[in-house]
C-alpha cells in the first residue's frame, strides 16, 4: 500500500514515515500543501493530511483533490480538534479525522 503523508512538522513527518515503513507501507512525504498537491499525480492508496500547512492549507488541498475527481481515501491528522473543525474536514471530503496527539495503533487501524 502506498501512502502520501502531507505534514509540515519535520519531526512528525519523519516519525510517521518511519512508523508506516516499519509496518510495510510505501511512504512519500510532502512538507507543505503545494508540494502535496503536486504529488497527487502519483498513485496513492491513502493520504494522511494535516490541515495547518504552509503555502496551501489542508482543506484547500482536500477540496482540490475532490474537485479533480480523486477518490483516494484521506485521513486528516491535525491539531485542530473542535467539533466545527471535524465537521468542516469531513464535509470537505475527508474520509476520516484524527486529532493530534494521536495513538499510533489507532492511526494504523484507520489506515
């Protein structure tokens, strides 16, 4: 399974990449929304997407993804944990929403 992680916190993106690779996933990382959008030309089975990203925020990335016909499952992984944030993310096309800090086992189960 190939996963795209779009996360601007370098330590977290490196940790996520390590954890996912350790669990036999192929992982690509983008550290801002613009690079994440550019990476969408690749074929991914899941996208793990932060909301608060430089250049292009995660909600815009998600809406662009959906408007261009991509149906790749998206898990929003973000520090934004208010109900209104979750509703916005899910209404924008996310398939799942996980607030930081998160449990690694839970993220793997959701993937």
